[in-house]
C-alpha cells in the first residue's frame, strides 16, 4: 500500500511539471537547443539543459519575476559558464548574455502562466 501511494505521488508530481523549448547561439555559429523546465503551479523558474551542436552540455536554473524579467546562470561540462537575462515581454521570450566570454542570444517559448 505504501509503495502504491509513493508511486502515485511521483506520477502526479511529474504530471504537474512541463518544459518549454529554448534555442540559442554564439557569434561563431555554435548552436544550442534544449528545454526550460517549470513547475505546474505557474511560478516562473526551474531547471534547464542546453546541448550544443559541438557536443557541449550546459545546465542550470532560470527564474522569472512577476514582471516577466529574470536571469539564469549556466555551467557547461566543457568548463564554460555564463549568465543571461531573460524576458517574456515579447513572444517568443528572449535570452541575452555571455557564455564562456562570448555573447550568447536565444529565444524560448512562453511558459504557461
């Protein structure tokens, strides 16, 4: 019985979460694609993962304020790190910052609110 309850809680937790696609690139043409995860309660923020077309995997957490602006810090497996400002004031949302000392820009779908 206890195992059934734990399984049901785990399934409901996963069902209450979602992801939105995110893409980005650096000026030298390195392209990234991945997802922002978000909780199902409408709060803006959660984990994310990006994968480069050159093999790098980057991850971190993102956060949006009530006014649709926010930030993220990312760390890549190849040693690069960076920060980006986020905005949902236009569709798609925008991501602008630095990654490994290079400008990084991207877009993401609006998380459901």
